[in-house]
C-alpha cells in the first residue's frame, strides 16, 4: 500500500471530524509559532538588559512577555492534544465498528485462511497503530514541521551565510529517512503478523487449558510461545535499531552544524552577544524537532503496515448476496442437481451430487469421516459457493435468494456447540432476543429437555452461562443448542450429530423431542451413530464425495452394501 492510498483510506474516517482536527492543527501551529519566538526574545534580553541603558521596567517587560509566551503556548498545546486525542478515539471506534460489521459479512472461507489471533490482532493492536496518525504522529509532524520552517527562516534572517550549512546537511538527513522507511515498514508488518500468531496461541491455550494440562503439554506450549515472543523481540529490535542508527547520523549532522556555526560566527562574522545567543538558541531549538521528524518515521511505518493489514481485510469480498428473491411460506422441497465442490480450488470433495428431499421428509447423511456430509449442509446454508451444479428450495435456486431469506428458513444444530457469554434466554433467542416471547423460549427449553437444569440455575432463564457456556456440562450445552433450533421454528432443520454429547437416558428424551420437532419439517441429519437414523425416511450413504446408495434403513440392509457393512460394524 502506497502512502497516498493509506492517506486516502484514513481520510475516509477523518473527514467526519475534520473540523476538530483542523482546530487541533491550527492551535498547534500557533503554539509552535509562539514557542519559536523564544530565541529572538532571548537575544533581545541579552542585548538590552546587559547594555548601559538597562532598566528594571525593561526586565519586567521581557519577563512578562516570556512568561506569557510559555503560558499561552502551553495552553494551546494542551487543548490541541485533547482535541486530537478525541478525534483519534472516534476514529478507533469507527474503524472497529466497520471492521466488526465486515467480520460478520465475510464468507466462511476467510476464516478458513485466517486464524482467530490474526483477526483479533487487526481489531485491537493494528487499529490503535492506525489511529495514532490522527493524534500523536500528526501533531508531532505539525509541531516539528512548523518549528523547522520558522526556525530555519529565522536563521536565514539572522545570517544567511551560516544557514547555508543547513542546506547542505538537510538533504542527507532526508536521504537517510527515505532509505530506512522500507526496512522499518517490512519489519513492522512482521511484528504485527507475529502478534497475531501470539494472540491465536494465547486463545488456544486459554480455551484449551484443561487439555494442555491433562496431556502435560505445558512445556511444549511454553516453547512455542517463547519462540513467538523471541521472534517479535528480534523484529522489534530491527525496527528500533534502524531508528537508532537514523538518530545517530542525525546527531552527527547536528553536531557538525553547531560546530560550524561556532567557528564561522567567531572567525568571519561580526555578531553581537545577543545576536549570537539568539542564533545559537534557535539552532539548539531546531535539534529536537529535526530529531522528531526523523523519529516520526518509525510509528508512521508501523501505522502504514497496520493500515495495509486492516484495509486489506476491509477490502475482502463479503458473502455473495446478489440474490434478490425472497422465500415465504415454503413447503421445504430441497433438490441437489449435479453439485460439485472443492475448497479453495483444491481437490474436489463433492462429485455430481444428485439428491431430492421432499417437504417434511427426514433424510440422514451417513458415511465415513471426510465423505462430504458436512460439506453438503454447508452448501445448502450457502457458507460456500458451488463449483458447478445447483441447489434449490421449492424449485428456486438458492443462489437467486437473498441470503437472510434463505437462512431464516433453516435451523441448525452443530456437533460443535457454540454458546455465547450471555444469559440462557439470550442463547436460546439468538438473533431474536428483542422479539421472541418468554413463552416461546420456555416452550423450546421444555421440548429440548433443557428446563430440567435451567430451573436449577440461579436466575433461571436470566442466568449467565460464561464464555462458551463453561458453567454447563456437555449434555446441557447440546440441549441448549437444540432449544435454540426449536425456538427458531424454521421449516428446514439440520442436525449435525445433535445428540453426540448426551448420555443414553437424556439421548432418548431428546431424540423423542427431536422427532416431535421434525413433524412437518424437512430434516437433514448427519450421524455416525446409525441407531439415531433408523427412522429416517431416506438414508443417503456417501463415500469420497459421491452418493453410493440411498434408501430406507431396511432397504439398505437388504442391499447388503456399504450401509449394511457400517451397521454391522457398529452393532456386532
């Protein structure tokens, strides 16, 4: 990303607060201009107060002017910093709001390629780096630039001969900054990527803490973490060393300038004591802003590296939602025609899938791991786009449907239950908390057999369940997920190993509830335990992405094919 592209994208956020940013910038310019008058005031103090005509009134006047300059410039600087900090905080908030909204629109394929830690790092660390452009970096640039312009102009005004030395040295400083910029930005990118990896590792070890302990993997995880933080340290050290070397060169140039001024002013030029002091003071004051302009390069390159990461995520294509048709009052007929699919153009995982599911029918998908069962339902929910073929509901191609209209028709219970750090009620009424009635929530809990444990919780339906439902058992979490699907009351129901975490007694109760819920709904079941699919109207057997047989439980046993073999292995 070029500097121009970065500024254009950042300005899209800054423009909403341009008034405050200009106000902060103007105040900083005025404050800096006032501070820049100090060398001239100092020179006049020396010439006037150490002359034969000095007086206490003159001393008082100069003291008052100096104090007033310091007070006014300090107030202006503080007000400017407060205004820019306000702008920066608003930019951070707006960026995070837009990033989170984008996050919810991104296709599942994006999360297949990017780890949780990488995404979290973009939303946290990287955004802060970008927002620094609206506060610390920008104000430092304004202040330092104005200082340099005013002081150099003043130096030329005082003695153009001495000031020519600066014209020789300034291009050398600019060249050093230019040469170091690419190195600093590349190192900053690597730092940000490594921080993303570290965040992901932390997330894994916090959520998988019990697993790490029981497998005594603490040392293994510590080694991985140490390798990452060592990598971050080395990358940051490269950035710091580049900045340090820059400053070393700048210090040499500044020292050469000061030495030259002393030599030439004494040897060749006639200056008063006050004139020399004002010139030398101005040169001394020039040192800090000159260094700041060099030092700004470090956070600037970090901000640009962060910007490339954040704005590239913002530029990612959202889920394909080009369909315009709406589904209303559907029957629930589902048809797969010659469906082929591969993940990210890798090996094809589904080959010419032809499958018709009638409205109200219960269809079970069975087969060994990797046979394509889960892929089929993910395609139905449009988490991925087909390579070829079509999927239709009630004769309407799902690619022609508005995506929310499609997903409204589907309730889904995954084998990997995901619960949110919210109340029982909030998890059951996911997406409909404001609209779902208490009766609907309680009825869903009753049907899923969740009311048994909910009524024993403090707060009952208002009880908080912790991150990912940590206060609940595996079976309780699964029942809550089933309650969520019941409450949604969609005409199509998808169950992916929905009873896998239940004990035998609870499974029977929930299985009965599921059978009740399946009535007049089109249901697709994925199951490894074939005992749960015996009553399915149709069982579809998959192997390596192809349908090899389908029929009822008894029909498939009579065929003595793949299903019969799987069934015998489980029940013998």
